[in-house]
């Protein structure tokens, strides 16, 4: 490894900070060594590696739409349904079978997410993804050869496990490899692929539904194999995450991983600075830990972090978006719209456009600001939809209701969905990230299922028959989330994961994260860079209590 001294410009940026206060305006933060290269495309190798992982989001979106479409295919109903002369398709399907097809996937995903934390003690992120790919292929094969419901159910449960792993592990990989200024956009890309999966699944199911025979559903099932196979072929060429390697005492492998992830012209002192920052954060966390990881989730500063991650992902179902995504066509129908299918497609398309645009927005505007704007906008859209329906359904009122429903989904995909997953993964500590994010996503799966299960009782004419008035509930929910987020959710944009660790350990209030000076993280960068440069000038920044 070369050990040439840095240029004078680099030496100027490696300044020794001394401060008697840990609070400062963002403009007065000390220049950080790792901020030298902030051109988004500078670390192209990181972008390539994380882009491969981002396509994992496709699988979950494709499952949601393709499986829903399969249940309306005559070819599928011939095998797993029953003849029904009164039905439009000539076949019907038992509601219990439908519930199990959907619920078993959710159960499998729940189990997978909960197991990610303990699994990380034994398998690296890459090998855990391999496990997800193997399970996916096994589940797909079982569903393709199934001739009875038991085999079909087994396939759905196993695919649920695979979906859970392929949902959470690519996100963990991106969190643990991407520089702070790339992390948001790359996780936005993961969410964009969920939208792409939804769209492709709908298209595939629509075109193959016309086929009479088993091929109608075998073709979409075959497409389940494509994306995991692409990831599997690429995995041997991707490095393991340096933070997982450091956590498991493999420092030299972690150093090599950082070299492979960063631009080949990156200065050696920057590599060492990044490595030292990770080491310092892990050592600090180990000093504060008390043994069993699962119990540490609810101790000291980790309790706050666990609760915030849970709150962020619970707000996915608390926003009301999953009700519209799952029952959009039906909702428009019971609201008196004659082009419900076309309007639902328009809503999905608007959501995908917003998700793609969020990849740019996420690099420009703070997480906290966008989340607050998003939930405020969603609440306004929901109250308009609900209040408008009070006057009865006319053609004009129907158009207004549809317009604001589509606007709601636009704001959800632009301001909320990408940011909720992003911040929920940034907040946990490295040692507990797999546990925290896994449990948070698992609980989110449960409440998503609960919303989907109960929504028909509110909007169905044979039940409560609220129709668009169901929006009042989601207005109240969005308002509560907005207030809670204002007081509790911190700003994490452009912060390394180690800086976020330090701020939680120092118990910094949420609204003061943005301007906080992270002394330990900065000192660690200096120590790491000095190992390469031999520069002994200056004294690292002092902690507040030593100032």
C-alpha cells in the first residue's frame, strides 16, 4: 500500500479541531477528511455494487402484483379453484385459499426479517443473500410443480422467507458500504425497483391471463427466478461490507473491501480514516453493551434508536398508503368511478414517477424536512377526499376525489416510502442494525397485513360502507405521525453511520442533530489518516468534558 504524503490541499482539510462546545451551526462544522470527494459519481465502484443490490427490491413488488393477478387467471383457477358457472371466468376460488396464499408469504417474510439479526452472527451479508436466493428458487419450483394446495402453500411460505431476506439484506448492504452522500439515492433506487416490480408484475399477469392452461401462471412464476439469479451471478464479484467485517474482527479484509468499493484514485489516508472511524464506533459500542444483543436493543441509547426505527416503519401502514395500493381499484369502484382500473394504473404510474424523482430529491433536501412535508401533504389529501364525498357522488366530485388520491400516492412515494426505510436503517448502531431493522420491518409486515385485512370492512357496501369517508381515519393518522416526527425524528442527511452513533450516545435532541459537531468521529478520521501520512502535528479535538 502506498504511503505518499497528501498534497497541501489535503493537509489543510485534515484540520485539528478543538472546541469547547459540541453544538455549532452546520456552516461552522469542522472540515471532515471523508468529505474531500463528494461528487456523486466519484466512487463509481460503490454505485455499481449497490445498484446490483438495489434490484432486490424488484422481487417484493413483483410478488405483490403478479400473485394478485394469478388468482384471477382461468389457468390457475382450473388447478387451485373450483368450477363456478355463475362466475365470469367460469371458475371460483375459496376466500380461505386466497387469504392463505397472501398470508403465508407475509408470515415467511416476518420470520425472515426477525432472523436477520441472529443470522448475521454466523453468515455475512453476501452469504445471507445467497440463502435468500436459494429459498426463492426452491419456493418457485414448489409452486410450479404444485398440483395440490399443500404444495402451493409450502411454496408461498418459502417464497415469503426469500422475499424477507431479499428485502432487508440489500438495504443493509447499501447502508454498510455507501458513503453518506450516496446512501440516500441508492436506497431510493431500491424503492424504485419495488415500483418497477409492481408494474412488471401487473403487465406479466395481464398478458399471460389470456392463456388457457397452466402456462398462464407458470410464466410469471418463471420470472420470479430472473432477478435473484442476476444477483447470484454478480455476488462473487462484489466485496463484503467493511462494517460487517470489522464487527467480526476481520480488519484486513475490511480494508481490502473499502479499497474495492472506493475510487481507485482515493488517497490511502482517506481509506485509513474511514476504517478508523468504523473501528472507533464499534469499540465505543462494545464498551457500552451488556452482553446479549437482543436485550441491548432496549437498553440506554439503543432503546431510543429501536423505538425510532419501529415508529418510522410502522408509519408505512399508519399513513394509509397500503390501503390504497392494495384496494385502489375497488376503492374507486365503490366510490362510483366507471374507469376504476385505468385510474388505479394512473395512480401506480404516478407513484413510480415520484419514487424515481425522489432519488434526486433525497440528495438535496434533509430527510426530516421531506418526511414532515410528505405526511402533511398526505393528511391534506385524505381530508379533502373524505370531506368531498360528504356532498354525495357526482362526476365532478368523483374526479376531485380521484385527483387527490393520486396526489396522495405521489407524495407518499416522493416523500415518505424511500425516506422511512432509509432513516430506519441509518438510526440503529452497527452491532444491532440487523436486529433493529429486521424486527422493525417484520412488525411493519404484520401491521401492513392488518390494514389489508380490515380495510374491506370499512369500505365494503355490505359492511360499514364508509367508502371515501375512510379518509378521515388516515387524515388523523397522518396528523399524529407529523407531530411525533417533528419532535422525535433527527436529521441524518450526509452523516456517516459512525457520526449518527456518536450523536445518539451523546443523547443529542432530535432537532439539534443537523448542527452537531461529532468530535469522536472526526478524531478517529485524523488518527487513521496519520497512520499513512505520519503527520503528528496538531492535537485531535477534545470532548466537551475535557475542553
